């Protein structure tokens, strides 16, 4: 709806002063829509079922991706796996 579009614009883009900030705002909006909102929804289901829920946001930019992704990318989807589970899981040594 146009009301939703206005709210998204106000939250993510309205204060942007240049194209890079508009890009970052759009990426934040898309990331929230695709990852954050569904994650919160699932966390609430688990909480409502009586389970403890822990929620984190990984923002560390691994040095191993420096030559592969643009500077504005902090932590890409799945970047935490090497830190949480260990590098052998990424190298196929399992």
C-alpha cells in the first residue's frame, strides 16, 4: 500500500543525503524484510512455546571477503558460520 511505502521511505531513506545513503537505506529495508522480520516471528513462536530465545546480529566484516564484496557490505548472509561453527565446515573437511 502507499501508506506502507511512505513508512518505509520515512524509516530508511528520508534522511539520506547522497546516493550511497539511499543504497544503504534500501539494503537495510530489504534485509529487514527478508531476514529480520521472519527471524523475529520465528523467535516469538519459540518464546510463546516456553523456550528461551537468543537473538544476535552479526556485523563483523571478515577479512577473507575483502576482495570479493563491496566495501559497504559488513557481514553477508552466512558470514558468521566460520566464526560460530569453525572454518573446517567451510573447507569441506567435515
